[in-house]
């Protein structure tokens, strides 16, 4: 092994996730890009825009804070937002580590919709969505769009 090569992490995972989809999601996470995708998950079709994990948790934290502001709760909205925002750090790369990060196990979508066999989607407006890659049975790059 040369000086510049990093050792490959030994994995004990029994993930049944598609390795190519994992690589695609890893690129989304590392490069901070967005890309449309349609997934088949447990008989459902989910379509939306894949986003980096850190962005997902930042948006999720904002949604949770908004929910706490509009509801009757003892937890301050700012506290809820800070709590969920810390999960974005999971996706920040540690450049000092000699061991590469494990492959991603989750995919994160914004503007996600579920589609039925008749071509109808719910909800009417897209939502934030998080799914386990090992549950995806098929996918294609590109998203379904509602017809007018």
C-alpha cells in the first residue's frame, strides 16, 4: 500500500442494499448535490429529489421547530431545532480519519411523493422523506412529475 492510499474499512454489515445505489447516494452526500430519483420501496413508488443527509437534517430541524411553534408543547422550538440539527454532523466528513466512512444506509429526499398504479400521487405537495437503502427493490434516475 502506498503512502497516499487509505486502508479500506472492514465491514461486518449484512446490508442488502444495491451497491451502485449506495455509491450514488454517497456522491450526493459528499458532493452536496441534488438529483431526481424514483424508488420502488415495499410495493410503493416514491419519487423526489435526493439531497445530502446534512441538508435533510437541517430541513427536518426547521420542520420540527415549526411544529413546536404552532402546537402546545413544553419544549421550546429553538431547543427542538438544535436537537435535530445536530444529526447533520453525522454527514460531515472527518478528513483526519485513516478509515473511509461506511457506505450510506439511508437516502433522503425532498419534494417526495408516493405514487399508485393509476399514476396518482400523494401528498399534493412534496414532503421530506428518509428511507433505508436496503428496502429499495428498484430505482431509476429521474423523478415522476404530476400531469396537469
